[in-house]
C-alpha cells in the first residue's frame, strides 16, 4: 500500500447516499472495506459513512472468522452444517425421521 488513492475506491463513491453505499459495500471483502475506510478518513471523514463501513467490516471479519478452518481452505463446510442440523434434539414437533423438507 503505497499512498492514498486520489480517486474513490468504487465508482460514484462521493455521490452515493448512505443507503446506496450500504448496498454497494455489502458484497465487498474485508480488504476492500478497509480501503474505503482509509479513503473516507483521508478525504471527507463523514462520521455516518465511517460508522457504516466499520460496522460492515466487523460483520465481514466475523463471518470470515466463523468459517476460517471450517472446511478445506477455509470454505464453508456444508457437511458440518448438516451434522449440526441432525444434532437438534427431537420433539413432538420434529419427531425422528420426519425432518422438514
């Protein structure tokens, strides 16, 4: 990371509403969200934007941490989820052999 980028990390960044920005950053990985935080801090420094970006970063990092090591190369382990679902205690609403599908 040499220096701060002179152009925003995503197109039309400066003109986006908070709602639109929230939608744009949702699919971004943690590294890109960090870039946006650094850009915002060095340019406009809008508190509501920084809060949104920091909340998103915590959410992404939490999800990444939850899946790290769960399966090969940190990918989500679907088999483990299925095993967890089978481990749910049975009740009259969910008797053995009658899993909802």
